[in-house]
């Protein structure tokens, strides 16, 4: 378990402050810490996603595996698509830390074809051009792509 200490830069919800100021840790890890009452604001144990005033000292205890590493792996890539194995705790294309932004940082232009929720893990397809993106989105709409979900 690791101890994180930050000072809130602006008034905002506790989990948003933590997610924005600790971008190397996934939102899900902070939500888990909140449920376990492992977050303190100005020395007071917190159990709800309260609005934290700017200047508040936040102490959070997160598991060692909470740090973002290997949040996604490129499984397959060709001239048209990139197939990603996505871990839970990372957005597909929205939010502060997402696969689309990380692919762009790697110099790979990509376009989201579909998405998985932040807390869902699995395979995600990205197109390498807008034309391929349109084709693949249409294939999903027509039902020509089979999705499998395991719970």
C-alpha cells in the first residue's frame, strides 16, 4: 500500500481532484480507497465524494497495483486498425487519461470505433484513418461484428 499526499488546487469533488492531480493512478483505485475509507481530507477520514475546498490537504492510501502501468497493450496492428487489450481503470477515449490520447503520444493516429466502460476490460478496435473508422462503425451498426461479454 502506498501513501499519496496532495493539496487540492481548486474546489472540486474529491475523486476529480485526485484523478486530475495524480494522473499516474486510475480513478477506480481512488473510488476503491474511498469505499474503504482510506482517504483523509485535512486529517478527517472521508467516506463520500465530497466537494473539497482549494488548499485542503488530501491523504490517500492506494494499493501498489493502482499505479497506471500496462493499462493497455497493443495486440495487433496493420495499415487499417489497432487492436488494444484494455485494462479496467482507463477510459477508451474520454477523461483525463485515455487510450486514444496515449496512442497519440506514441505517434499513432487513431480513431475510436467503439468503447468499453472505464471499469470494463477487454479488446477495443481503433481505426487508423477516418475512412476505416466509418466502415467499422457501420459494420457494428449492421451487426456484422459479434461481441462477446463474460461476467
